[in-house]
């Protein structure tokens, strides 16, 4: 059984591409915005998907799928610990998630059939292999965006440092593919301090402060642009710039992107990391009815190449980075996200 909220499929092997996005695709936003909170909660269908992408990826042997009976030179150096589920063990690197193992489903049989990072990434984002002919399939989020239609907040938002890539190239399957840029993700960067940066705004003349740290200052600039720009000038803007400007002239949208609305204690629960604060932002976007939110651990897949941002492709630094950096950040942030989501129903 595969389950996501109230959405269920009879078997993991039987989950089709269509079924996977069914939870978030056929959901008219206008109906959501008009629904009272009680009706929204009681309608029984999943309203949002948060797709967390640990680019690299984590070693299953050293996290969620240890082999305690295997010889030590195969199973790795980390001890195993019990979880909230009888008979299921994780490694000692994820103790918080081990104590919450009854709050999520763990599938240990996933495989991409592609040893290259971009190809495997495209498979994870689309369900299709990369490089088969000239067609580039749209991502899960792009399918949701197309069925959902336009709204004040983009229906497919990508949080993190940028589009997943290796040193050489972006993955093909991150966005709209052959459907075009209208269905690409709307990228929002979030710093370890919770400062928001929207790259698309850099293309809008008149925006000199790209971070949302000062909402009043930003609103003043937006008002000046809105009063001076002509319809013809607006039509010449890049698609994503139009989308960014439309988003930021919506008071509700700006509020959804403002992490200072959250308590200091809760922000600390998620941890002072870009990943942790991005997960907190994702929770706020779920509350704002965004149907598909992609949270990326990093832009670059590598953890050892200079000028990258510490992806999970750890190679020879695996036994150093996992216990000292990657797993503590992930364990803390994702556990806080689970608690927060469950506490809010």
C-alpha cells in the first residue's frame, strides 16, 4: 500500500505516473480559496505535495537501510538503533527520525536504472529516463501546475539554492520540458537565517533589494513600478519576472514568504540551515494552498568539489560528512517538519 495523506494506491508497484500526481493535480485553486478552513480540512483529499530532494543521494546503508548482519567492511562503521516501529532499525545518525518512524512510510526498493546523476535526477523528477529521443518529459510539479492553472502563488515552487545539477549540466527533468517555461518551477532561495531571495526579480527594473527582509521597503518599490510601468512594457518582461511581480503585489503571497511571522523557537527547531528554513517555508506554502512544493537540499550534487554547496554525493568524505554535517542537519530539520505538520493537522 502506498499512501500520501488521504490518497492511496493498492500497491507500490502499481503507482502510475498519473496516480502519483493525482493527489495534487485536479484541484481548482478558486475552490480552495473560497472554502472555509473547516471544509478544507474535512474534504479528505490531499491538497499539497512537498517533494524533498536530497540531491546526491544519502547512502541507504548509513541512514535508513542498514545491514547489521553483514560483515563490517560492507555494512559501514555506524551502529544501528531501534525505531518507533518494531523490527525496523536505522543507523545512529538519524535518531530523531528513528523515534518518528511511525509517522512516515519508508520504501527501500527504489531504483533509477541510471548510474549518472543528471539521468537519475530526471528519472526521480519525471518517472522517465533521460536522453531517450528528443522529448523531455515534464516534472511532477509541472504536471500539477498545468492542471492547476494560474494563481497568485505559483502552483509549482522550488525552494533551495537552484535547479539541481552536477558540475557540467542541469538535470533535464526539473521543469516543464517540452511544455515550455510556463510550467517550470518558480525558484525561491532561502538562507540559513530565513532570508528570502527571488532570482526572477533581478530581471525587473526598479527592484534594488531582492531579499524580503524589509517588506515595507520592497512594497514601496513595487508600488512605484506598478504606477509607472505601461502595459506594453509589462508585456516585454521575462515570463518569470511577470510571475514574480504578480506574486509580490499580492499581500497574502508576501505574507506566506515571510518567515519572521514564525516564532524564534520554531525556527530554531528547524535549525539554522538553508534546508531547515526551506522546509519551514514549505510548510507555510502548504498553508497558503500551493499544490506542489519542491525542497532541494542543494543545487550541486557534489560535496567535495570546490564552489559547490555540499550535496549528498559525498564519495571519500562520506564517513566524515554524514555524522558531522549532513545527517544532523537533515535529522533535525525533517523531524521538525514532521512534528509541525502533524501538530497542525
